[in-house]
């Protein structure tokens, strides 16, 4: 591990909460694809599978910011444990329903309650922001490291989920995801020393973080980005299934995540150049271009290569976006602010998964790759149209008389309530 990565783990407790976050985030990559694989195994209908996966993502998107707002006000331990208990119980009910052949409307009810899943990535990143407050270079490396952890989750998770569903029994993938969630949250919330202090109602914590300048633009751009992720997941499973190798879909999706993982490791040791806004615009643009090759592939190996190259664009864009949130949102709303970006992703995942499922049912898997390509273009359009609102206060103050940015600053935004 290179020096910047060693440095972020110097404070006591950082290794513990990061490891717990890794376990707790496994369902992030296992639940949706596990449901798609489980339902397609049991019913053979990708439309239903995509609709359930989309419902889970949409429910998570709606509930996540509210859970995170409660966390900002009352602390992680008091909120995460009861919420996770409901999520695990709902997942268990879904699996029992699928196993016993319950009416399909009950699947959607269970998935809605399972959508209370808290945004564990936001919880961990909020801890990093607390530990490395005032050390922006270390925070950049910490966010890069967590992006790598996310990609490790997306490398290992689909392999476990799809593999267990196809080799063992249909419900095995979502079952293991629920176990990871419960255990991970217990481990994370047991660590009190690094937990961000709560901010009870009555001061700056009041009001939604979404009202902060520029955050709505970032969240909307993330809707398009999430649609890329959600549709790629569903189309890849269908693409592999059409060729008689559904189990290999997990390896193809792992290649997608591996590209992002390697890019995140490199990005974490680099010194950022230019402004966060400029880097984000470049990131979403390159991401859109990278979705052209999957439209042209004809076999799984070329698809894996194309998605690996596309994955390289993900981590730098996500890390830059987290840096933007940290500058756009006051410290008292940071967990909620990060969760809103996850909400945008989940809304996009829901739309992308549902649309991709319908396109696949009507025209086949190859045609489904038009969905992530179109979603990437949408993300670029939103980002560029709202780029003026994405400039944090400090960045705007550093503009010269001609409107040119003199350089990026990591100073705390005016008002003293942003995270350095």
C-alpha cells in the first residue's frame, strides 16, 4: 500500500470502520442482481425480474435520504440498527414467498420494505470526513479508497450472488446479501469512537440538504449515471443467458467493476488538477463515450473487455462527485447530502433496470445496450446545463475578473459549516 493510503489509516479506529463498511455494503451489488437472477430462474421472466429490482432501487432511493437525515440528527447507532432489522426481515419474507410460490404482488410489498436499506457508503464516508477534517489531501485519498472498496464489492458481490443462485438454489444470493447487511451494520455501529457526532434539530441541521446550491444538479446527473449501471447489470445477465452462459455474467460484471477499482487506486495517489466541477464534467463525458463499444460487441469476451474500459471512467468520476458534495453541503448535513447522490443513482438504477428489461423482452439483449448509452448522454447533458450551479462557494470566490478560475482551493467554504 502506497504512502497516502497508509496515512489515512493512521488514526485509531479507521481500519475497523472501513472493514465493517465493506461487509455492510456487500448487498449493494448482491441484492439487485440476486433478485434478477432468482426471479429469472424461477419464472423465466426478465420483465418481472427487472421490475422487482427497479422497485427495490426506487424504494431505497426514496427512503435513503430520510434515514440519513435521522442519522445526522440522532447518530448512526440509534438509527441504523432498527432500520436494518426491518430490511433483513423484509428480505427474508421475500425469499420465503418466492420459495412457497406466494402471489407475485407480495414480492413487491416485501421489496418496498427492503428498500429501507441504509446508505452504508454515506455512513463510512461521513466517518472519514470526521476523522480527516481539515486534511483535504487525506480526505481525497480516503474517498478514493472507499471508491475502490465499492468496486471490490461490485467485483465479488455479483459473482457470489449469481453463482449461488445458479449453482446452489435460486434464493441463495439475496439470502447471503441480507446476512452481510445485518452483520456489517452491527460491526459498524459497535465502533463509537469514529461515529460522527449527531446534530439535533434546532440549528443548521434543519431543512433538506437537497436545497443546497448545486446538489440538485448533481443528483439529477446521477440519475442518468445510475441508469447506466442498472441497465448494464440487467442487459449483461440477459446477454449471457441468450448465449447459454448465464453464470458467466458475474465475471463480465466483475470486469466492469475491476476497471473502476484499478482506476480508483491510481486516482487516490494523484494530486487533483483543475476544479472539482471541471473534473466532474470531463468524467461524465468520458463515461458516455465509453458506452459506445458495448453496442457493437457480439460475444461475452469482447463485452467483458468493453465494460472493463468503461469501468475505468467510473471511480474518478464518483470520487470527484463526493468531493463536490463535501463542498456544496454543510457539515451538519453531510451524511444526507452524500445519500442524495446515492438516491439519484438508485432512481436511475430503477429506471434503467425496468427499461432495459422491457427492451430485452421485446428486442433481445443486444438491443438493450442502447439504454445505458442513452442514459450516459442524459447525464452529460444535465451536468453541462447545470455546471454553473456545481461551482462551490470557494471556487466561485477564486474566479478572477474575467471569470477564469485561478486554481483549486481546499479551504473551508465561507460560513464555516462545510467540510474541509
